[in-house]
C-alpha cells in the first residue's frame, strides 16, 4: 500500500504546467505573443548573423 502511495505522489500532474489538452494557438494580435514568437527570434537571428560575420572577417584578416 505504501508503494502505491509513493507512485501516486510521483506521477500526479503538477499545477501550472501546460497539458496537451489545454493548449491554445498563438494569438499574434497579443503584444506578448508577438514579442516572444516573432520579434525576439528575429533579434537573436540578426545578432547571430552579425557575430558570425564579424568572426569570419576577423579570421580572414589574420
């Protein structure tokens, strides 16, 4: 019986964690979703490309 209680405690669903049944699509009219899913990835991509370009130019100059 104690083993069952231990398994029950270990496998119960945590509060606040998204579950597959309650996911909603991204709402791009929401400012937060727009920043998180569109603007931040673009900023990271641009910064990565700038860093890579500078690194390549530095290695070509050596």
